[in-house]
């Protein structure tokens, strides 16, 4: 039995229920009217919104569903990986349970975050078959990293068969992989030229790009529109977050891209959404809030609510 089922069925939840009820009431005070409006126009909704739950993993399934519903999301990006919300080896049992709880709140698991980089990744087939059976259409792949002592070209050539094999498994299970770009010299896909080579002849429905504009700006600064144009035909979902250039710790001589609240950093979302909304009238958008980390669940829920409000403001401004 998983830790989530044990928590929900065998342990008293009075304090946690009180916490979630309080958070739901506080969130709902400003958001519930928006939810009602969204429900009345659901069929015409251009974007679907979910959030990355990395820092909400101590909540039970019911508590998570209540919290996301109160904020106004359509669902969640659920971690199904090592140290994730659901352990990879438990996915076949736990994903259906979470999906059922979400269904009771009119939510969906919009995406799962995995460590899968190939068909040989642990539990890959079980996870994807379960996701496909539940109608979960997207999963985020794990990262591929370069080895410093080998040539980039040879490493990309060795990855191509791996990606094609994974694409075949995705086709079989009916789930789309999204490769998430990450800034930094060791990450495959950071500058997009390499990722485009890997997936250029793979249908987007099998492996595409989970485009993260924050990391595109951190990697290429003013060159991010070039990166976006390179990978645009392959984009399957959008990741939204922000960053500032700061010293990571005292004594550092070089600035690092550190996460910050949405709209307060280096990403020009006004410019980005103007282009993105022209190119993608509909899309799955995942909000990532990663600047509080271990500050606790309550603080992260408040930050998610704040950034989601900012996200809707930024998108709405470009709609008018």
C-alpha cells in the first residue's frame, strides 16, 4: 500500500484538513467566481492550465485536488519519478486512484513528470501503458546529459535510435513525450539545435518539445526567439516560470539564473505571448513555481496562486 493511501485511510487528517479547508477558503474568495465563468465556457477555452506539484507532495490525493480546484487549474503535472509524488514502480496502482479523485473534482492529470529517456528506463512500459489507459496524453521525459570527453556529434548519433525506440512505445501506448529544455552546458536540448536533430523525423504526437521559455532566455538571452522558431513545429506543451541573474551565494564571481516570481524576472512574457498566441491558439500550459523550494506547502500554495493570477493577466493582456 502506498504512503498516500495509508495517509488517507489510516491516519487522522484533522490538522491537515483544517489547513486545506483554510487555504481553500482563502483561495476561493478571489478565484471561485473565475471558476464559475470558466465552467460556463469550458468548451471554448483556448488554454488548459496545470501546475507542477513538486513542492506540494506532502498533500494527500484529496487535499491536492481540493487545492488545485480552488485555485482554478484544470489539472496537475504529477511527478511519477524517483522521490516523486507517485513512485514509478507504483504507477500502475496509484495513478488510477489519483485520477479517480481528480475526476470527482472535475480535474485531470494533464501530464506526468518521469525519468523516462528510453524504453529501457525502469518501469517505462508500465507507466506509459497506465497513462494511456487513463487518457493522460502527455509525459515529461527525463534529461539527457552530455559527457564532456566525447564529441557532441557522436553522442547525438547514439541517442537517435534510443529516441526512435521510445517514439514507437509512445505510439503504442498513445502518450506523447515532451522533452523539457534546460539551460546549462551539459544538457541535451539547451540550445535546441541538437534536440531538433533528434526529433526532426519523429511525429510531434510521439516525441515533441515541452518548451520552457525561462530556460530558453537563460541559455540564449536575446537569441531565444531563434530557439523558439527552431523548435516551434515540435512544441506540444508550454512551461511558464521566470528567473533573475543573481549571485547564488556570497563569494561567487559569476551570476546564476535563479528562479523568481512570474513577471519579476528576465523573461519578456508580453513579447513572448504575443507571438505564442498567434502560433498556438490552443495549448497545454504548465505553471512551475520553484523559487521557494523548502519553504513549506502553505507558502508554495500561496506562490502558485499568485503566479497563476499573473499568468492569466499576461495572457489576457495579449488577447485584447
